[in-house]
């Protein structure tokens, strides 16, 4: 069996590699070379072994090259990552050192800057027109901030000034809110709408920027945003209180006479002459002949003379639809077209016209309609309590 297989293998090889004759002619001579099956098989085996060896070497080189490339890339990535970490830590260290050096070298300058900002803030809050009593209300806080001992540690000075700023904002906000609330109540007592006399849009006004965004205010004042919100809130209350105070100064809130006695009020009453119910469009102040009569708000005299039933009369236009009338006067001390100030003497009490005795008939008109003067008098008394 084995010999038969060996014989078949030998015949197959002889068929694959038959004996070949190679003739080479050189120099006129002919040479013959016989390539037997054995020689061809040996030569083919050598070539196959060489080819296999070259393939194995090439594959090994490629695998090695690929492995080295992946390793190099991983090493490069790791090195880059550590370099970034080192650069970041170095940058943070440099920043910390710079801040430390700046803090050690300029603490006094920082304290001085904070104190200047505090002084500017105090000046801003106290320099508000139309807010009587604000300076007095904030004086203790400002005085406390200015009494920091000269030899105090700079950081302690900063802490004291910052605490004073907090107290200053609180005091200003409380004062402004209280005054605005009192003025709003006074306007309601007079039957007026306070919102009609307050600034529209909620701007801060004054030296502060007109900004609704506290971040813009924080950037201007160089403070944190939460502190800027408190400044904005206090300034808004102060602006509203100032606007209401300015409006109140132009309205007939003052008393027309120093005599507080009243005889007849506003509304329906029994007429002293007809003894029948009749509408009384004003408020009567009792007194004696020659008692001084004063203007209740600044304005322009629009009429002086005699009116039917009123006797000697003065009418003053205060603008914005407000007018006042002073009747039954004994004497008139102003002329039509004359500009008068609040509290200015314009005449004397008398008993001219339909009058049963010396008194002042006082009327308040708003947009052509008679209003109850007693409401304006009480509102004025309430405003004066806050002055």
C-alpha cells in the first residue's frame, strides 16, 4: 500500500516536473544540460522556502511597525495630556502668586478705593432734592463710617466701610420707602391717584444710570450684583418719594389761613338765607376781619374782583387742572396775572357777598369740578408731619 502511494506521488512529480534538456550555444559550441525531476524539485523547494521566509519576515515587520505606531500615539497623547495639566497648574500658580503679591502690595489702595466709593455713595444718597429729613436720617451712619481710627488695619478698615455701606443702603431704603408710603397715603386722602405723579419706567434718575438691569449698575459702581440690586431698590424708592414730594409742593395742600376753626363743610347744607338744602361747594374758615389769607399752592392769579354771591374773590390757577378760590374777602392784595408762591399773603378775611359774618369761603377745583377742600387740607397736614 505504501509503495503504491509512493509510486503515484513519484509519477505525479515526474509529470509536474518532467525531465528537461537545456541547450546553450556559446562561442560556436553547443552545450547540453539535463534538468532532471529531482533537480527541478530541489530548486522549487528552495524557492518555496525562500518565499515562505520572506513572507514571514514581511508580516512580522508589518505587525511590529503597527504595534510601535499605536504605542507611540498613546505615549504622545499621554505626554500632551500631562503637559496640559502642568501648564494649567502653572497658570493657576502664577495667578495666585500675582494676586498674593497684589494683595500684599496694595491693601491700602484697596481700602482707600472702597472708602472713596462709600463717600460717593453717601453723597449720592444725601444729595436728593425734595426729600427733607434724609440727611438727618443718614447722618449717624455716615458719621460712623467716617470715624474709623487712622491706625486701623487696612483689611479691618475695608470690613468696617463695607458694613457701613450695608447700613447706609438699609437706612436710605427704609427712609425713602417710609416717606413714599406717607406721600402716597396723603395723595389718596386728597382723592388723587399717586401713580399719576410717579416716574414712569422705573428709571433711577439722578447721577445713577437709567438702567433696569442691575448688572449694568454693578459695572458702573464696581460692586457685586446683589449690592447693586439693593442700591437700585433704594434709589427707586427715593426717586418715587422725590417725585411725589415735588408734585405735592405744586398742589393745594397748604392751609389758606392760620385759623383752624371751620363753620360749614363741603356738600349739601341748609342755606343760611333760604333755610333750604343747597349745595355748598367749598369749606368755610371762621375768623375775624383782616385775618391774613394765604395761597395754598404756587400758581398764577387768574381772577380778582367781585363775583355774584362770593363778594370779593381771588382765583388762582395752579396748573395741571388745579384751581383754588378765596371768597368773601375784605381786601385783595394781588392782581390778575401775578405769579404767587405757596404761603404768600394775598388778601384779608371779610364778609362781602352772601355772608353772615367774617369768614373765608375756600374752594378747590380739579379739571372743572369742585372737590372737597377738607380732603386737601388734611392731606397737607399729613404731608407736613413728614417734613
